[in-house]
């Protein structure tokens, strides 16, 4: 029997470890002790096992040296947790609501990082469509042999068009079709779907209509998979937009686009573009539908945009300026993406912001998916990890004006200055902006000085707009303490806290907000993600352990919904061939996308948000790590349901009796959704996108005591109607 138990233990995550003989001996001694004294063994266990597992994951590959740091007590605790089948009674006081859960509680954080926008959510397939990258021909290759030097030239009309100064001039000398052309490589190739319609467009001009253009898509082998002739019959000094639509004859993950020229003369080209027909809501020039669908499926309470550090920029010239991201796309001024060069080990020299996805589109996206828009604005500070440039206080006005104008753009009448632009873009009705962030992850007295100026001006004109303020980069330490104290004394509406920490931090911080002040500033967990290795490490994985630790931590956010009004995981998207930062909630390639285990945790919380927190206790204490259990409970007043969320972070199955007080009767059938894996290292992938995914079942309910068996390493959501 001892042998069997030892075998079971060795199959637990972490047990690929080659346990030194000394520890094995301790383990055996412990087994003998614990058999005689199981109670003591259990009490040694609470919350310790996750720590051990995390430590192993974090040092994966260095098990031998890691073992030196494993203490006997943790080993004992782990052993105890692994085979004592515990039985608990969790009491839920259904008629004692403790706090209202804000509709904004669970949301999403969007930033153009990891090819999140260009090359990702923004469905444009042509890279550097307007030749505005620092290297104007990046992404483009000349095909064939131009006859003379200068047959392909980049012209710059900065004086006439400062937003989109460059265009390409092609000169032909009686060229036959196929003799010269251009190739665009797309963003890590172009994802093409068989039989789908593709919409090509270009701005062109030519003094005489002598040049013909042909577009073709080619697959990885260079085979033709669609295209056609572009009508270029207009001549004159004006720019004309010409379109061509065609169906792809085959699929390709990494196709490219060729443009072939024929004739004699000169043609100027700009805004060379290709979009799939199947964008979100079939909007021309729109977003990738599969990616938006994953967001819509979460029913998020809010969407924060456009970041993230991208708000701040490397220096102030590269900050995000919303006014340059609206109106016709050819008038939106491209700038470099700060993630282009932030991490030399993950450099993306072709990463720029075309702003095809701009503030109008973000507001529209928010509306589409039923999320409150939360724009974050630059507060006159460039990223403090980079240049840390500051706008002098006496020159802050334009920045503050941008904030005031944004409220008018979102909410103003269609005849107001900025509301008119919104209406002209197709949205006369307001977007109902209620939240705005001033500064991203800024810190120090310089931040507070600027924040005060913004706050005074915004509150004077728009007192109902709630402002999100930064508490810096970390959830603790001197910077945080300083800002937290100061912001509270300023009566900040909402304080944005960021936690990129190891899973063990998430497990052990499930009570973080239990002792926060109940009045005054609300908390926005604005960016968080468990790091299986360490922050900004390329080895971080979105594995089941990270997700489980977030689920455990989030029970504490929900329990403290009177303090925490919003939370969002970050970053949101990553392209498998173009990421800079990991972990990320959703991974994509050119054609597919999948949610990580962390995504499913976020989704389950959001879909089971509830309206009021109700107490759930174990031995009269909140359930936050005892025997590796974490729990939160709420009711949904709209549907009259009770929702219990339960995390079992141990390797053992745990039987829990949920004892309900303050309820007359329950429906005979409840629903149970379980996210579970026996392997804490499990990840989802393009091949196995649902390896860790929720499974739903119906559960019979009798009386007011519910038997909830929590599988090892599981996150369960139980929902029942109250009669
Ligand atoms: O989410 C990635 C980055 O982490 C964000 O841009 C920044 O706000 C934080 O440091």
C-alpha cells in the first residue's frame, strides 16, 4: 500500500523531480506518522503545496538544484495534501449580501503588442501599405528587372500631406505583363481562406491611362491562388481609389501578394490594401472576426484601450494621440510601435502603428461587445522605462485638451465639433463614455503633478466621468505605497493596480483586498497575469497552473467587489510569429486563434459575474487557501440564481458540502462548469485549443445542502436557481 501511495505521489506535478534519497526517507517516515495522525498532517498543509509546485515550474529544467531548496516541511505538506481525502462544509449565507458587483467587474485590456492590432485584430493583410515605415520599402520587394535606375521611387510630399507624406512612383518602359512588379510579404505572411472573397484597393494616379495593374495572391510554393486585373483607366492629377474583389482558389497560411505592371508610363501608388470579406460584422476595412468573437464570447464589462505602455511611447513624439487615429485611414499618421525595439531579444523591426484601428473603431468594438469603453490617455509623460520625457507643466494644455475633446468625441452632440467627426464616421449616437484613464503605468511626484491638472480640468467640465489613476508598475514597494497614499488623499475615483507575479503570489494574495479601506477609491486590477517563469521572460507559459492561480486570486477580487470594481488580464493577444511578451490571454496565427486556460478562467468569471456578493465560509473564515481551497459566492438578482466559484488547488479530490442558509428552496437541477487538468503544465495550442477548456454538466439538487466534489486542480462554477 505504501508503495502504491508513493507511486501516486510520484505522478503529481513536480514529481518528475529526481528526489534525493534523504528526502525519500523523510517521505516514508512522514507517511508512517501521518497514518497515525492524519489531522496533524492536514493542518500542516494549507496553501503550501501550490508554493512547491510553483517553485518547480518556475525552475523547470533545473530540478536538481531546485530540490536543494525544497524544505522537508513543504514536502510533508505536499504529501499530506495529496492523499488525505478531505471533507469540508462551506456555508453560504444567501440572504446576507455584502457588496454589489459592478457590471464593469470583469473586462479586457487591449494593447497593440505582440501584433495585437496591425498584423492581428486589424484585418489588413498588406504590411506598410502607405510606404511610411522608417524604411519605406520594408515589406515590399521589387519583382523583375526595372530597366533604369529610379523606375521605383519613393516620393515625399510632406508639405502637402504631413500625415501620409510618402507614395511610390513606378515608371514603365513598354513593359509586358509579368516583367516587373511588386511583392508584399504581409505580416508574417497573409492568411488566406479558400473561396473567400478578398477586397483589394489602392490609391493611384497617372497622367495618362497607360499603365495596367494585376493583383495576384501566391501560396508558400509561389502558386497562384487568386487575383485579377485592377481597372486603372483614370488619368489626371487627382488620386483615385480603385478596388478589385476576387475569390481565393486555395487556402494558405503564409501567402504573399504580387502586383504586376504592364504598359508604358508612370503610375503613383499609395494605400495599397487587401482585406478579407469575413471581417467582424462584415465591415469593410474591419477586424478579424475570429479574434473579436473570442472577446464577445467573454461578455466583458469593459474594454481598456489602447494600452499599456503604447499610450506613453518611448518618447513623447511616439505617444498615442487619439486625434491622429480617427477620420479617413489615409489621413491617420503612422508611427513606430514601441514594441518594435523594446526587447532586443524579441525585436520586431517591422512593427508600426498604422492606426487603421483607431479610437472610433475601439469605441465601436466596445459597443459591439457590450463593454464600457475605457480609453487611457497620455498624461504628459513618456514611458518611464524608456526616455521618461516630461511635458513641462506650463505646456500641458494640449494634452488636457485632448482628454476634454475625447469626451466630446465620444459623447457630444452630432453638431458639436468632435461629435460631428464621430457622426461623419458613421456613428451619430453617442458612445456613452463614462470612464477614462489618465496615464498608463506612470509613477512618482511628476505623475501626481500632471494628474492633478488633468483631474481638475476634466472634473470641472465632466464631473460624471470616473477617472482611472495609476499606482505604478508594482502592487507593493515604495513607489506603490507613495502613490497609493497620495491618490487616496486626493480621493481618486479608481486606482489602477498591476500585478505581474508568480503563481504563488496569486495563491497567497487571495486575501489582498480583505483589509482594504471599504470607502474611498475603488480598485481596478488593470493588468495582471501569473508568470510561470518571471516577468518579461520568454519562457513564460499560459499553463493550467497560471490560470488556476489567477482563478484562486479572483475569488478574492469577487469577495471584495465593494473595493474592486474592475479587473482585466494583460496582455490580451499574441501572434505566434510576432510576439514580444508572454504570457498572453489569446494566441493567434494568420488564420486561427485560441483561448489559453487563463482565457477560460477570465471567461468563466465574466459569464458568471452575479450582482451581489454573499458570504461563503469554511469554519467561519473566508475560503482563501485552507486545504488549498478558494471560494467566492454571489447571487444574480436578474436571474435569481446563486453562483459559487470554487478552486481546488491541491492534487487531491475534495468533497465539499455547500450548506445554504437564508434560502427557501432551490431548483431541482443546477449547472456545474468545471475547468480542470491533472497536469499543471497543460497548455492549449493550435492543435489542441480545448485541451484545458470548461466542461458543463447538469447536477441534481436535493434540499439545501449541495455535495460539490472538487476534482484535483480544478476550478468549478456552480449555478442554481433559487425559488
Ligand atoms: O501588458 C504589457 C505591459 O505591461 C503594458 O504595456 C504595461 O502597462 C505593463 O508594463
